[in-house]
């Protein structure tokens, strides 16, 4: 597992969470919550940001 801390995302209430991207499996996490899978750093940010904003995984 090569989980890499990528940065932070904000919720609508202003809370900030670190998000992580596993470069091997593609898994994206916001804090400890699984936010989906991504193939690139940009897609990982999009999935993390969407999850932080909506509390739902991007489809």
C-alpha cells in the first residue's frame, strides 16, 4: 500500500480534512473515509473534494 497524503479539502461548514491517494490501488480517502478510486492526482482531488462537500462518493 502506497497511501500518499495529497493535501486538504474543506467541508461546507469550514472543517478541513486531509485526503490521501493510494497510488497502487487508486483508493482515495478523506480522513479515514473511503471516497472512491482515482487514476490520477487530479481525479483524486476531485473525488476527495466532492466527498467532503456532499458526503457521497462521486459516480
